[in-house]
């Protein structure tokens, strides 16, 4: 659970603070955040199905 959350936190901070200027990098970070959100959702679903 930590890896997706860490990625989300780091990338969202970088984007919010304006640290990323290149539009392609911004898109890449947003794509990664979306992928990590899906991964986190899958992990939570697995935990709930085992409980």
C-alpha cells in the first residue's frame, strides 16, 4: 500500500508546487498517478475480499 501512496503524494506535491514545467512530464506524472490509483484500488479490494 505504501508504494502507490508514496508515488501519489510525491507526484501531486510536485505538480501542485509547479515544480514540473514540461507538459509531457506533467502528462506522464498524471498517467502514473492514475495507474497507481488503480493499483491501490485493486490492493484494497483484495484486502477486503480476504477479511
